[in-house]
C-alpha cells in the first residue's frame, strides 16, 4: 500500500453470523458464504483492492474516487447484501479526501461497521437474522416487491392513542406499521424494519404511512369528526431523501390537510454516517409547520446535548426509562429532571410504554402530562380507533 495522491474510500465489512453457519451447517457452507461475499464486493467495487483481514472481516480500498461515486457504490453493496438471503454483512464506509490519513479512515469505517452490527443486534437481541427473517420478509428487500406489497395494501397502519395523563382523554395518535403477508399473519416492525433500513428501501414505506395518515385526517375532517393529530415515524435513511420536507408538504397540499395535524417522529442515534444534518432538517420541518418529536429518549443513545443544540416540540421518554421509574429512585430523579428541563424549554414530554397504574402515578408526580402505552390502549386498527376515540 504505497502512498498515493488523491482521495480514498474505505469499506469495512463483517459477515453476519459466520460462526453460526460454520457451527450449524459446516465449514464447507461457511466457505461458500465467504466466496459469495467476495463476489458481491467485486460486483459493487470493480476497481479496488480487497483485503481479508480476519476470518469474517474484509476491507475494500477504493482509490481516486469522488465521494458521490463512492457513496453510490456503497449503497449498491448494501443493496446486494440485503437482497441476498445466503449472505449478510455489517458494513461501515468512510471516504477521505487525503490518502495520507488511511489508518484513521480505516478505523472510522470499522467503528461504523460496528454501529451497523449493533443496530442489528439491538433489534434482534437473542439471535441472528438467519433464524428470524422468514423468506416472506427477506423478499421485501427487493424494492419492486416492497412496492407491490404496499400497492396490494399488505402493509397496515395501526394507531396507538396518546392520552392526557390526568384525565386519559386522547390527544392524538402514533401511526405504527404492520405487515400482513396473508390473512391471519401480522408481522411487527421489529421483524422487517432492520432489513428495509439495510436495503435502503424503508423510505417507500415511511412515505406511504405518511400519505395514509393524510388521507385519514382528510376523511375525519370531511366527516365532521374531531380530528386528532397523527404522528408518523421516519427512519434516518428516509431523512436523507432529496426534498424530504417539500415532499411531505406536497402530500399535505394534495389531501388539503393542515400540517398541525401531522407529527414527525425521529430518533437521535449515534449513526451520523448518512450525512443528514438533523438540526437543519428539524428546523426546516418546523418552519414548514410540522410538529417534531424526538423518539426513544432514554435508550443507550440518549444524548443530553440534544436538548441544548436542537429545537424541537416533543420529547418521547423511552419505555426503558418508564419501566424503571416505579421502583428505581434514580430513574425517577432522571425523569423529573428531564421533565423540568423540557418545561423550561417549552418542550412537551410524552412517556411511552406505560403498562401499570403505578408507573402512571409516578410519572404524573414527575410532571409528565402526556402518556402512551398498553395501560390505555395497544396499537389498534384505524376503524377501532375511530369508534373509540373520535
Ligand atoms: P416507537 O416509535 O418507539 O413506537 C412504540 C413501540 O412501542 C410500538 O411498537 C408500540 O406497539 C410499543 N408499545 C407502546 N406501548 C407499549 C407498552 O405499554 N408496552 C410494550 N411492551 N410496548 C408498547 P411497534 O409497533 O412494534 O413498533 C416498533 C418500532 O418500529 C417503533 O418504535 C418505531 O421505531 C418503528 N416503526 C413503527 N412503524 C414505523 C414506520 O411506519 N416507519 C418507521 N420508520 N418506523 C416505524
Ligand atoms: Mg415512535
Ligand atoms: Mg419510541
């Protein structure tokens, strides 16, 4: 690896579950997976140097390529792996304008690969994707299949009410997607979202849910029902879609829906590799008239600096904090303090995942005014929601 002038792109790739494959299906199958991996890498990166640096780890060095071209190839590589049921990998990528910082660039690509891997295992705490992803879910990594399944209305939007913690009156709802490949089977998002995120096809679904929410609100308003706001979750990967905010605004215009009825839920994660400037994007969304919530606050990525650097409307306290609050005095202090900070900053707090009266009582004592959880209602089909809450 002699010094070269110009930029370098580094891909760090770690095969998912190779050890399991070797243990359960034998080394011959494991070897085939490695060969397949190498083939996919060569397909996405024709002109590059490839290194196998560990049993299941590879590094690709791509010289003299500009950032946009490099990013395109990385996306192609991710799509390749997502669409291939036989071999899966965690991928980290880093581009640098100067070849001289190569070791540092590789280290950063490695760190991103690790985040990718962790994100995957967070969603599948006890096992790997081979055992969990059924064939019917794996098919969805093909954008054409996903689009067809959406068109066939096999994705169903459920609503979970958000209520006032004092009188339990509904103040709005969160849209939560489910996949129904056939009658009698309802697949929860934890089983297909990671795959759609990895194959970068999730935004199709996010926009679909948003459009669906717009059409529902239009219907409620048209029928003279009391329309309550609906918030929609967006993955990080959707946020990097071109003209993201403009597209949402256009959908509101198309359905004649006031933006005050629509909330956007985003998570703040440590994965900054997607190049989204979260602060600027949230500013743009709020300027346009949308309400922005930060979801899952209190999970391992919760970041207090968020509160001082980004202006947003709603903070959603994650279920993990809520679970602790009734029996752990420290968790209670944390919640009380966060609520206090949010009040000063004019941020509303919603506690998520409330299951018991005891949790509700403590959260109310901490000053939490909005609540969501099975104690009030599970996510339910729209028809049921209309009957109960509108
Ligand atoms: P989230 O946005 O934090 O949504 C709350 C999740 O907690 C939902 O899980 C909900 O069913 C569950 N939940 C609510 N109350 C309780 C409770 O009291 N106890 C327990 N055990 N669980 C409760 P769900 O529907 O499985 O969704 C999981 C995650 O998938 C969501 O977490 C959200 O991050 C993501 N998601 C759902 N729909 C969409 C979507 O349309 N687009 C995107 N990008 N992500 C989505
Ligand atoms: Mg949410
Ligand atoms: Mg949440």
